[in-house]
C-alpha cells in the first residue's frame, strides 16, 4: 500500500540506532492502552499512552513500576503489571488466552488500516490478537487465509475450535476475517469489535456473514 503518515508519529534513525534498539533490554506491553507517567505514581502527569504489543526500552525498575523509554526518546514509568519481557510468550500459545485477549477488545472502534488496541480493521484486529501471543500472521484477510491449515466445518461447526479463523467474501475474493469462539460463534471487527454467530438459531446470528462465509483456517493446534 502507498499512503501517508503524520511526520510527528515516527522517528528516523540509522543502522546503528536500530541495532542498539534491538540489542537493548526491552519489554512488551500487555495491557490495551496503559499510561507512561512522569513518576512511579498513578497521580503523576502522563508522558503518553502506549498500546498492546508496543515495545519499550527497559531502563530500570522501581517497586511495582518499570522505568521505560520510547523509540523517540521519551521516558517515564509504566506499571510492571502492564508489561512482560519482550520475548515472554506462552509456548505453545493457548486458544483460551487468544480468546481472552480478543474479548478484552470488545467495542473498540473500526479504523481502516488500523491494527492496534485503540482501533483496527478486521485483519488488524486478528493480527493484533495473535501478535499478543507470539504468533505473526500477515496483514490482510486474504493473506491470513493462507495461514495454518484448512478445516472443513461440519454442518453444526462442532469441529471448529476456539481461535480458528473464519473468512468471508464473495466472488471468490476474501474480504473479511473473524476468530471463532468455538463452534459457529465468532468475534470480529465490523464497525466495532463484536460477536456474531453463523448458527441461524442463535440470537446473534448474522445472515450476511452466513451468506458470505468462505473458509476456516486453524493457526493454533
């Protein structure tokens, strides 16, 4: 994609700067949108907020707070409960944990091109959830449809597991993705993060999604 970003939203560096950043001790944000503060105190002024999966340089620790810095050099304190070591992932990832992360994002608004815990599009939502558990999937729905292994659902979707990806579209073209909660119910970004079902008997049944349903992929075994 070719597009535009606001100049103040990124920082330029050189190869040495990239190497130093990658070699530094870093933490990964595990909360949806926690605040970095000027002092290790909930009442101190905010420096900025950060989002789920953001990487921060670890400068030190003070009690229940981490002293951190951002790639553009801002520094402050983040609650230790809101971050883990950059490479600290459960192995193998558990489907229940994926679902818990997805559900924590209920109601987050839609933004085309968004892939954060503040706003997302459909594939940005699934990418963010999987990334939080150490699984990298590609950006777009049609690309994510090649991840893992294909699963052919039975009539009642009884062979579909939590964490399986549902794909939707028309004319042979995939345009939407969601994540199964187990069976025919799924969570997805569609105006906001919400839950629907492909079961006509369910209260949250979506005739449109049933009509445009195309395939299932299993990424987490």
